[in-house]
C-alpha cells in the first residue's frame, strides 16, 4: 500500500539525505507530527476556505454519484488534523457520504480519529491505495505545494474518481503570486526572527520558537511555495486534461466560486506591493481548482439540450 518514498521515510529512515521527493516527504512527516495539535487551533480556520470548499462539494449534487448502497465516498488527501473533514461533516451526513482522510503524518491521523467519524489511511498522495473510480469527491486544502511530484497527485485524484466526481484543490500558490521583487523577499526572510520573538508572547506563533522546524516546513515541506515558484494554472489544466478531466481554475475566490470574489491576507498584499504588483489584481491571488470528468460535462450539456 505504501509508495517507495513513504516506505523509505517510515521504515528505512534514510530519506532525509535524498535530494528529491523523498526528503520533501520526510520533512512533511517530521513537521506535521510535531505541529498537528497547534495546527488545529491556529492554522487554516478562515470562513472563506470553509465556504468555497462546501460550495464546490455542492456541485456533486448535480450528478448521480451514488453506489448500490446509496452512498458516496469522499477522499480528503493531505487531510492534516481534519479541518476539511470537519467543515464538510454536515454535508456528508445529509448525503450519506463516507469519508476517508489520507495523510503521511501519524499524528495528523490520530487527530482526525479524535475529531471526526472518518476512516484514516496512512498513505502517499502520489500513489493512493484506492481502487479506480471509487470516489465521488476528492479534496485537498493547501496540500499540493507540499508534494514534489504534484502531477502524479493530480493523475491519482483523477484515477480514483468516478465518472460523476468532483475534485477540489484549494488554497494553492500561483506562479504570478510568488513573483516577488528583491525587497519583498528580504522582508519575507526577516519573518523568522520576528516570529521567533513573537512566539514568546503569541500562542499563534509558538511553532516559530523552533527556528529549525519553521525553516524545515517552509524550505523543505512547502517545496513549491517559495518566491519565484508556485503553480502555472495552464500547466495544471493540461495535467487534468491528460487524465480526461476538465478543470476550472479560479484565482483569489472567496465564499463563492468566482475569480476575484475573495481577498488576500494583508501580509500577501504587503509583499505584492513591495514587488510593484497590483495586489487587487486576482492574478496574484491563491488558486482554487474544481475539476470534473470531461465526459460528465458532455452529459450535462446533453441533459440541458434534451430538457
């Protein structure tokens, strides 16, 4: 069930010396085993994220995705301590939907079991241990930029999705949004010292009291979320198309799934302004991707014509 990388990290224990995706995976395991409890209280708790995730899930209702038992399956990969699974709990109950949380951190999965009724699987998103076409909903929130081989992850989400499924990838950095100038980069790098000082007064910044862990998270675990990197929306769209899915790429969307309907954090706006960018331009916001099988789109069009 485990990928080669996950086995190297959890069994062989030698992945940190590898200059590839194994070391990135090992960094995620180390970081989230340590910060999972803190994450529950202080990270990714904004209402905008919850609202747009539920808005994407609601599009599942437009397609008959039930199995013979009248159930759907929701797979949330990189589930962390369970934020998305908690946000969607009422949605899932109303629709008789089973849930599975997939993550590489044992501590994260322990927290999911404490906080939700979801099943948990210790696994790698680049090689998901599920059969083809099993899921009606596949989701993640702020996960893709933690995975070196992100194209393999998108292919896996498509493989495990059924013909009426919805895939949601949320809160990912865009290439334009991380195109910072030297002044913004200098200010950003200084945050480690500033947040270390704040960690003694602000519980929210407590994790920065360990500078090594904070830098491991940013430089190793968040491997695509650094100045000059980020995701190219066109490349993401083409990756979905290669698996027969059509992706709708949204930039800086908020409670509704519309480009420009949301806001950036004030920190992001400052960094964009220091880079000479118009922080009000949606191009510089986070990416949200909602994908469905191209066949499902054709079916919907046929229903509208017949109806």
